[in-house]
């Protein structure tokens, strides 16, 4: 009888010992899963946070541009250094910082680089100011014309600020003014809108 009790006691002890790692493993498994869930949850929250921050930043950038006039936008953009230099030489900065509204078809620095350097240098000379003013005004419409408005003008002519006509064309989903392509539309300012073009318009 004592022998049986001893065997039973031994078996109970063995089972108890075996149960300890099983319980520990079970606890560890649930603990790991808990941390995995926590990691996933925190990851989703952080991802949503970044998305919200980016949305706010984009919105803020849009608001910041809309609070500037079109000259200040051109200056801060970085793509229109030659245009800004030309506007200063032609003494048109103050006019384009006025109430407006204006629509500017703005050639980038790369667009101006397509002109022969000697021709651009000549235009920037004080004695050629009248010709420069004429060219620059040919890039301005004395009213606000958004991309939606431009599309409706397909095949029609618009009157530019120098009194001359320019023709709008829509082809393969792109907008052209006098066969010069509009590459970016609707950069909104507080006194008008800028559409970026890839060449200089010549009256």
C-alpha cells in the first residue's frame, strides 16, 4: 500500500513538473500574441498619423500658395528665375502684383533656354525694353482662366494682355497655346493663376 502511494505521489510530482513548462509556454504564446497585436495596432495608428500629417502638409502648402500673388509664387517656385529676371527688366513686377485677376502662361527656365542665348541677352537690354514688354504681356491674360475654362476654349482664340491673339488647342488630353504645351495647370495665387508652359510664346 505504501509502495502504491509512493508511486502515485511520484506520478503527481512528474505531472506537476511537466505542467510548469506547458503553462509557461502557453503564457509565453499568449504574451507574444498580445505584443504582436499591440505592434500591429500601433503600426496602423502610426501609419494613419503619417497620412493625416501629409494631408495637412499638402493642404497647408496649397493654402500658402493661394495666399501669395503670382509674382511671389514664381519667385519661390524655383523654376522661373529667367521669367522673374525678365519681369524685373520690363518693370512689370508691380503690375502683376496688382489686384488682377491674371492668368500667366509661365515659361520655365528650360523653356527660355530653348531661345538662342544672344537673343535672350538682347531682349534683357534696357534699349529693348519695349519688345520685352510685348513678349511678356503675350504670356498674360487679363482675367482668371482655370484649366476647366481653357479646355472649353479648344479651337478658339484668346486676347492676351498686349492685345494680340493666341490660339488654344486640346490634343490627346493635353492643352496647347500657339502649339506650346501646357505642362502644369492651376497654380493658384491670390490674384490669379499660373499655367506652366514648355516654350516661350512669341507674338
